[in-house]
C-alpha cells in the first residue's frame, strides 16, 4: 500500500511539475461493472478505476504519426499562449508571479510545456498538478496549499481541451466558492468556447489526448475515496506501472520544446474573441443536445464531444455509437481503429457533429 505521506511517484522531471495528489492503491473495476454502477448512481465514477488498456502497435504508430504531423502546431500554440500571458503581465492584467494549476490529468502535459515556455520568457512560474472531479469539485486542500506556498501569485488553470463544458463549469463553481474569483482556464484547443485563453477553437487531434498515463507522467486519473484518505488529504491517484515500458511523457515534452525557439519568432500572442467563443458555445450545445434528443438521453454525461473525449470514452467506457465528421480524416484514425477493433457502430454526419470532428455516445445500461 502506498504511503500517503510520500509524494506520488511520476515520470516527469521534478522541476516540471509538483503533483498535489495522495498516493493510493485500489483494485481495478471491470469496465462493464463500472458503467453499471455509475449509471445506477450506486458509486461515483471517482471512487473506481479500471486498468488502462495497453495500446497495440498499430495504435502507437497512429500516435507517433499524429505527433509528427502536429509537433509544430503544438509548439506554436504554446508559444502564442505564453506570449499573451507575458503581455498580460506587462499590461498589469496579471501578477508577475504565476502558479499554473494543471487539471489532472489531461492538462498535465500542457502545463509542463507552458511552464517551460513561460520560464524561457523570463516569467516567475511554478507548476502544480491538481485534481478536479465532476460533481465533486476542485481539490480544496490542493488549492489551499498552492495559495499558501505562493500567496502573491496569480493562478492559471490549465487543461488540454474543452468538450461540452462540464469541467469548465465545475471549475467555475468550485473556484468561485473557494476564492470568490472567476477562474482563468487556459487550454490548447477550445472548440466549445469555454476557456479564458486558448491556442485555437479547433477540434483537432492533440496527440496526448489519445493516450493516458503513458503521456501524463504515469499517473492515473484522480480518485476520491474518503475511506482511503485522511481529512485534509489531497485527492488521490495511482502510479500506472504496467505502462512504464511505453512511457512517452518526457519524449512528448522534449520533442515539442525542440521546435519552440523556431516558432517563437514567427507567432504573435493569442487573441481573445468573445464573439467567437459565444458562437462556439452555442454550436457545441446545439449538437450535444441534438444527439441527446435523437437517442432519448436524459444525462448529458453520456455524450462525449471532441476527438480526445470521444477517443477516451471508447477506451474507458461502453460506447453505443460514435459520430464522425469525416471517415477519411487522418486525425480520426486512432478513434476509427478502436471502433473497428471493438465493433462499435460509427456514423458519418458532419451536420450533427457541429464544431467537433467526433462525438461518442455512451451506452445506456439498464
């Protein structure tokens, strides 16, 4: 049993991130049983975890091809975000000191990249990994730790992308309750218009979005099990040792940052466009609601929009169907591979997918 007094073991360089997570060990729950318990309302999803599927050789090749295809774009988007943040500091919109709080775990690789980019630009920045859980909120103990350790720093929350806005809404509710402030959420891709700052509003294949622990420092998603945690403990997580031989966490960071110098001199600071964000919010809600209506879905948590969320849902949940914008889209190759492997129904319907390139519908379990 891990010692909760010791830091959670991970595979990033120590300077890149401090994980505010309590190490625990729980037995994996079968995916079908987990789905039944979640939908029956018997157990919250955060109290269970399934063993992460080991990607096969074809899937890892798709990841590698996606990374090669998009390395320059990732570096450019990180550079644009970092330049905007530096400008905000220069304009007095942000404090000279920043604490990046990446949302475990999809936000972690981008928090690492952004910390490095900001440090390169001379910004006083520290990076933490903190947990947020839908319907349970932001880890209050972790945020108290961040605020106590760097009381004069402004806090930026970091995630990889936005979907239908469930996590951004959870973040807003939780941070308002804890601090009285509206959170500043920074993401690489914001197709649903819910972020304070983003690299773009496109739904594109962020390569890390189709992997899990083995591109996120070998940590699991966060776990909330009060029976395994002492009062005041951070939310929990596990080290995912069985994927250690295919851990790409540091490789992903180093390959993106290798192109950072070249793109930094070519890009301009990211812009904020409230009208564009509002339009994307409307379009995202319309397509999610249309799919929910078509399938008589009364719980929108069963609709997972965006390439990354759609792919992760196929890996971790029991999908009913996957909607695609274009079956020949190379950014959908990993998702289509999984659907073929697991015999999951797909439908090409660009009108229904809206601003997203893929949407997964979770099977209803009676």
